[in-house]
C-alpha cells in the first residue's frame, strides 16, 4: 500500500496541481503529458506512469503460464515454456551471461544469500544487456528506463569522471556515487555529502573500507525509500539543479585550460 496510497497518490496529486499551470496540456492523457512536459510536471507525470505500469502487472487471478504475445515469443525462441524456465541458471538474470561462474555481480548476489522467493522483501533482477529497446524484457532505451527509476547507485572504485550519475541527475533521478570518481569529487569537494544537499550522495571510499561503503550505500537507499513525495520532489529538483552546473558552457573553460597547458608543454619540449 506504500507505493499505491502514498507514492502514486502523491505523484497524481502533484500532476493535477501542476497541470493547471500548463494550459495546453490540461485534459490530456498521462502518456501525452509525459512526452510533452518538462521540469516538475514531467518528473511527477513520469513517476505516475511508472507506478501505474508497475501495478498493471498485478492480477487477483494470477496465472502461472504466459499467454498472448508473451507466450508466442517464448515458444518462438525456446520452443515451450518448460524450456524457457530452465534456459537460465537461476532466477536473477534475464539473459544468458558470458562467463557466468566468474561474474562478479552474480557472485555478490549469491554471497548475499538472495533467492527471489515470493516472500522475500528484497528481490534482484539483473539485466546483463545493453538497453537499446530490443532486449526482450524492458524493450526500452536506457534513458527511457532511467526516468522511471526512484534512484541510481554507482559506487565507483575508480572513475576519471563518471557520466552515468550525471545523466541520472540530469533527469532528476537522485544518485549515489563515491569520492573515487571525478564526478563525485566535483559535486562534493569535501569528500562525503548526503543526498538531500544536491541530489547526489557521495560516499567516502578507500582501498580498505569496502564494508563501510556497502553499509553507507544501504543506509542511503533506505533513507531515500522513507522520504515523503514532497521530500523526494525537492531532492529531484536539487539533482536537476546540480546537473545544470555541468553544462558545456561552464565546463568548456576547463578544456581550454588543459589544451593550453598541453600546448605549452609541447613548446617547452620542442625548445
């Protein structure tokens, strides 16, 4: 009921309130509003659409066998549903995974004791596929998936810059990174920041504090999940505001400086 009575209701209420400021979209269906709006209206409409899509998958009369187009696609690729069920080694992954037994992600999932049982409160879906709109599961591009997320996490061990968390906040999606990424240091020069300051949580990471960072990541996500719709909306606004500081019209000066330094170094070498 948390997602339905609190999150979805909050997004719908916000859309109904904000839509009055966009006269040409009032009365339009939700999908049209998502495609044609921007800013706060877009964020709330996209989240509402995402939650409705999620609830549409529920049924009071769940059937254990697929039907319709899904059944046709399964039969086309695997022959029948039984073959489909045994095609992958466990319930976490959606696609065949190269070097499965040595994959670091799968190793962590197994070591964590996850099993994706119906009664489990936390379930993991690992999609080892480029999201180009033809993966067979989501069938959406990476950016279309990104706008429907509540948050993202990129706890980098090393990243010269890190465009994925920047892309996340550009769409108003709060993100988690570390001070071992260039983006993390840029967004939080002090080395560690909570998510409610800029829409970016930066965790302090070293060579020897893996367990500490993992615990901080859990606490950050848990904290975000407990925020009200209004609090989340404010964090989303902060995220988008932070992303605008990384526009090329601001960053180009740094590239010009680097280019000039490189030229001076070449000239010194030649002389």
